C-alpha cells in the first residue's frame, strides 16, 4: 500500500455551490481517518489534519557532534601547547558539551529503534489492539522509520 498521497473526495467540482465532502482516501481508494471534525465558534466546520512531525536522524546527529567534539579536543591541545590555557579550557568545555549531546542523540536513536521494534512486533502479532483501518498508520510508521518511504 502506498501512502504517497491522500485524496479528499467531493461529490462535485469546485463552484459557487461546490460539491459536498464525501471522504478521505488512500491511493487504493480505501477510506482513511486523517483528522478530526471540529465545529468552530464562527459556525463553520473544519477537518483538522495534524502535520506529521519531522523525525530527526539521531544516530547521524550523534556522529556529527562526536566529530565536533574531536575537533574541539584538537584545538584545546593546540592552544595548550602554546600556553593559551584559557582558550584551551574553552575548547575543552566545548568538547564536553559535544559528548553530552552525542550521548543524548545516541540514546534517542536507541529509543527510536525500540519504537520500531515494538511496531513491527505489534504488526506481526496481528494484534487486535488496533482496528483494521488503523494498521495502515502503523505500517506507514514502520516504512518511514526504516527509510522505505
């Protein structure tokens, strides 16, 4: 199943008296739930569709800040050799901060891997935790997490 796009279906074209909303469908034509109907104070109804959060690649971020930390250590050593202690200390503190950031990103990368493992296990178990129409969201999250979407 593809989740490259969704279609919002109306029973007629845009016009002064436009068609009425029918449903939201995936590329295969199956009805999907993408949001929540809300009645606003002004009397209009809206279909609120939340944006998908952009997932950060925490493993890459960890690797990047580790490199920044190594560069900071090199600069600290270079300044220490020429007697610039204060500057060397500044770079030493920067390296420590980089390593702390790398640890946080590495931990978050592991959390994301565990989340994916849980989703895959849930899907393979064919559990009744989710209704049939909600499985496409789990499958989409798995594909996205594995870099297949």
